[in-house]
C-alpha cells in the first residue's frame, strides 16, 4: 500500500498567519491527492482535489500544490474556523490511504 | 440535495459480525460518475479508508482488512452495505460513508459528501 506521511503532526499558529502542511507519498501518485478538513466531532470536509483544485464553496485562502511524491496545503490568513485537523488522501492506487493528520491549533 | 446516512448497531460483542448500511439520496448508485466509500476513525485517531464500490460493482477493500470486509450495494433501496467479521475492541470507531465523485473517465476521485458517522463500540 502507498503510505502517506504528513508533517508536522501539530502546528501552532495565530489568526492571520499563513501556514503550510506537507504530505509525502511513499511512491509517485501523480496529482491524485485530496485534502480534507475535520473539525472536532464533525465529518471531514473536502477542501482540495487532484492536488490543486479548490472544491466548490471552499474559501480561496486554501490552496494546494505538488505532484509526484510531495504535496502541500497552504492556508493564507488563518481564520478562527480554520483551527482543525487536516488530512491528505491518495487515490492513485485502487487501495486508498490517508495521512495521519495535522492538527492546526491556536498559539 | 445529496445526503448519506449511516445506520447499524452501536454496540457489538467481540467476534461478532458488524453490518452497517449507508442510505443515500440526491444521487444514483447507478451513476457511472459516482461511488460510495467507507472510512472509519477510532476515538482520537486518524481516518482509515476501508473500502469503496462503484456503479458497475467494482469494489476494493483495504489490504489490512481484506479478509474481514465485504462491501455491496442495493441499488433499489439506495443503500451500500459494509460487513466486517470477527469484530475486536480495536475496531471501536466512528464509521463514515461518503460519496465518491470521479472525473475524467475515472482518473480523479474524491469524497465530496459525507454522512454524520456512526460510533460503533466493540465490547463484551
């Protein structure tokens, strides 16, 4: 199975900051990479698909980039509602896998 | 309006078989562009992909759970069913179903609508 490794595991930031989360695949996955946000007690919410495409309704402060094995999710000007856990997911192989998550917490 | 709703037991005994249903509305399980996936999340831990199924019954289970998991669909009732045998306390988790949208002839997949999830506890 393709392993997905996110870093950091936890990120402390303030409202208004710009933060970047990275996701590394154990083999090349082209751009078959999605990002999800999960707030406590809620189901995940799709932010970015195919590495860089913003899902409809998602604020433009979220952006994704990368291809091959290295990907990133950037959040510009953090808002209070952005403090949550973020997951990457690869759909390159028929056996999908998630990263272990990155928690963005208030500094 | 697209909705998905998970249903099933909240408590399962060790060694028993878990059967969960995902009832969908707002889209068809016959659509070539759609599928349904199951994901679980143990308390305080990360998401774990379990399986998915598409309109042509093409399905894939997780490698680590392949011997225990079956996924099927009942198109007439708009349901996708996940069964997991030989349940263990480590299987305690919130189980989510989600819609899969696929684009570009199946090259791009993502889960754009999710159910609220159902917490299943495995305990004697």
